[in-house]
C-alpha cells in the first residue's frame, strides 16, 4: 500500500494526461467522463487479471528446463552488456 501511494507514475498520469481528458469529458457530458474513468480502470484491472491468469496457466513452463536455460542465457547477455557499457563509460570519462 505504501509503495503504491509513493509511486509517482499514477500522479504523473492523472496530472498530465488523465486529468485534462476528464475535464474535456466533463465539459462534453457527465456520462463521457464517467465512461472514460470506468473504461480506464476496467482495462487497467482487467489487464492485470489477465496477466495473473496467464502466469497461473503457464506454471509448468516456469518450472521447466527451457525457462531455466533461457534465464541463464539472458543473465549472461546482461553481464556482457554491462561489461561493454562499463568499458564505454571508462573510455568516455578518459577523453
């Protein structure tokens, strides 16, 4: 709860994008504003529910060897990228 309240992304969205859309909707009609808010949260919550069901159904995949080796490969790739970027940063700093 504290993490969600301190997360700046929702506030940035509502102050920069969502708020003006709601004001335009309210100026058009009250039902447009209510429809926007309802559809926004329906899609937001619905997508999170869809992710939960997808992860639940793919539980066997996450315990399999293919997933294990994919994660290892991606970890090695991240280490390679980190080494390359570190080398580049040292070169830029020495110039």
